[in-house]
C-alpha cells in the first residue's frame, strides 16, 4: 500500500510542476506533465483506497461456521484416571464420597467389618488394586495379582470366606479364578505396600 501512496504523491508533484510550466509559457511540456501527474495522483489514491478496503475486509471477515466431528476413543481406566467410574458387583453404596474421590477413579465401597469400608483403584500396571479407606481416602493396602491370568476389569468381591466376621477382598481373574486377601490391620507404607491385606488362597 505504501507504493500506492508514493505514486499519488509523485502524481501531485508532477501535477504542480506541470501547472508551473504552463504559467512559464512552456505549454506543451506543462500540459503533458500536468496530465501525467493528474493520472498518477488519481491512480495512487484509488489503489490506496482499494488496499485499505481489502485489509479491513480480511481482518473483519467472520469466522466460518465449521463443525468438526470428533471420533470417540476408548479410555483405559487406571489408578490415575479420574474420568471413568468402575462397574463392580457386591457394593454397599453408589454415592460419590468426599472431594478426595474426585481426582482418581475409584470403585464403590466394600465393607470389611463394622468399622471399615474400603474402595479400590486399578494400579497403573494393571496388576492389581490400591486399597483406600472410604471414610477419608487414606491408602491402607495393595492387593496384587500373582496369577498368570489377567484381571477381569473391576471385578472385585467382598465376602467372609472363613467365617470370622471380617470380609475378605477377592479379585476375579479372567479365567474365573478368585484371589482372596485377608484384612490384617497392618499399616500401609512404602516399605509395606501390602498394608492391611495379605493373600489367602485361590479358589
């Protein structure tokens, strides 16, 4: 656009010079210079206006209304994935607990005894579950799949298998086998990742 403005300025100067030549009795040169200057000035002004209109149109052009169809991709639920709620059997409630539940994907609650309910979350390596106290979200143990069979996703049972009044946690494997874990009351730590649970036997 700058070149068009320069063209208009040069045209005005040529026009003025032509008028001066006409006044000085150099009519032929003056007329030629006047006509050329006038044409250049008009062309420069017109081209500058067109450029301004084009730039304004480009900057203010409304965005196209385009709808992009997104493909739905299945998401694997892991311990650190808060977006999917598991589907489990043998639960004792279906309400989401306090805020600690919102930043990780947990199962529903399982009763261990009258004073303790737990929920589980799939480990990142898919080899078992982290176990949490449902009342406060504290990590209390880990149950690990030691079998060669894979886990049946989110298939967890709570049952008193030995009749002592305390339920054991059982993970169901893809081949139908169940691995049971007994509540011991031990404290979970980095050095004792099994925490409150120890393996019993397989059915």
